[in-house]
């Protein structure tokens, strides 16, 4: 049974507002400076990036982490790759809070994900300060590509709250937890206390986010048992994709060509 919703806005007005949000494409999210992935860089900008990090394929958090182990210069692009994902987290969970209300989810679940949106905002602030600490700035390095390509529709069944919980909170946030632990350990090894401290905070949040996903996925499955199998299949499919991404990044490590210190 769903918990009571907040009162105030009429149901018709709420649905109209949510419909407008769903009609927006993910690539319409705004930021200053604007989002720019490697795919949107000019040829000259790509060349400059390749000179900074050795090759364009090195712009990957797994590869950059190992490069930073050898040379602290690569900490800044590593932090930017994480910051880019955090910005997208704000976009995603902000939409999630509003749009999933159309699926009759418990009100306390909505409150939980409003809090998670706040957490993602804190992560962006921490990582922006880390960029400054490392002598970099937002916009020096491009964004990593997250979400569907511009103009591509998301199938309605993939907007099911249980599927989103399984993919994003359980699988993707679990992957983020591992990534933050690896960066925290690297920072400790390099004596970068500020990075270590910030990612310790981030890790604590990710533990909460995974727990939030597990809790509400179970609750939704109790209310509507048919959601369980769909969510489990979505989580497994997503985790296979994440494992493939990590495996490809590990393969790139042997082929990475970081620039020499003089470049």
C-alpha cells in the first residue's frame, strides 16, 4: 500500500508537469560551462587533449587512475571524469524524483531520492573544489558520455521505477562505490589527503544510495510482485555492461601511452 502523498498541487496539474518533463530529452540539461563530450570537441581540441593524456582512449577513469599512480598530472582529468558523472547524477535523480510520482510510488521513496539528488549536488561541489586544488577547472577536460544519445527515446518499460532502481541505485551506484574506494586508496598512496578525505565522504553516500535502492526495490516488489523479475533481469543486464566497460578499460591499460613529463 502506498504511503500518502503531499497535498497541494492538483493531480491533473501534476500529470501535465510530469508529461512535459518526460518529453524533454536528457541532452537538454543545462550547465555553465555547457556539457561537452569528446565527440563534441573540434579536431584541434581533440589533438590538444590527446597531447595532454597520451591518447584519446586514455580518457577513462580506470585508465586515468593507473596513469595518476605514475604521474600526479593525471589526477585532474581523473577527477573531471568523476565530476562529469556526478553532474549527470543531479540531472537523473532530479528527474527521477518528479517523474516516478506518476507510477504511484510511496511518498517516502520520493523523499529519499530528493535527498539523493542533494547528495549528488554535494559530490559535484567537492569535486569542483578538488579540480581547483589540482590547478584545473571545469571545462579544461571534456565530459564523459552518459545516458542515451541525443534524440534517442527511452522505452517506456525502462522508465519503470523498479528497473531504474535496479540499474542505477543497485548496479551503477555499486560500481561508483568501488570506483570511489579505488580513488580513495590511490589518494592515500600518493599522500593526497584532500582527495582521500573527499572520496571517503563520497563513499559513505554511495553506501546509503545502494541501500536505498535495495530497500525500495524490495518494497515495490512487495506491492507489485511482477516488478521483481523485470528488475532482476535489468540489473543483471546492466552489470554485464559495466563489467565489459571495465574489462575494455583494463585492456587499454597495456596500450596507453601517457605523455612524458616535459610535454
